[in-house]
C-alpha cells in the first residue's frame, strides 16, 4: 500500500514539475520593429533608432538596415520614448509608446529632409569654432624673448 501511495505522489510531483516548466518560460518582453522612409517613400538607410524606457531610463539603440527596416527585440514591457534620426534628415520622436507582454509593435517613421536653417546653424557654429581655435592658437603661440637668456633646450647649460 505504501508503495502505491509513493508512486502516486511521485507521478503527481512529476506532473506538477512538467506543468511548471512552460510557466517559467513565459515571455515578459516585447519587441519594436518598423520601417524608416523619407517623404518620397524611399528607405532611409543607417538611421539610428533610440528607445528609452520612461520608468527606468533604460536605453537601447538599433540601426536601420539596407531594406529600411529596424528591429529592437527583448525590451522590458512599459512606456517608451522613441527617437529616430538620420544624417541630412529632421529626426522624429514618438512619446508614450506602450509595449505589452509578448507584443511585437510596428512603428513606421517618415523623415523629412533637414531644412536650410539647420544647415546654416551648423555652418555658423563651425565658423565660430574655427575662429576660436585660430584665436587661441595665436595667444598660446611660443614666443621668443630677446632679453631673456635661453638655455637652448631643456637640460643644456
């Protein structure tokens, strides 16, 4: 009789164990995918997709491939801010994007070409930086002082 009870207990424990294994593999993550195009519908290659979890500040980045598609897998569930940027284009931002358990969310983006004011602003900053560098180079240029004795170099008498 005790042999029969222990066999039943063993079978019950085995069944519980086998049912618990798939429960441990439940997915608590989500994925983000999409396509990035320009105003004409052509794909934008090499755009950067930056995903920021609003609760924890976790950041993940991905790059758009040659087909214009991106995928950022294994994101913790929650609310995100998504920024998509590419050289020569004005970036876009999506706020309060919620990702749910096991979800693969598709978020397509259309980027507009950067305006001329953006290019002018960058060119103006570059000119300012160049002028500052030249000014500092003149100020810190080695100078010779004719009335001071020179050793001819370090360690020479």
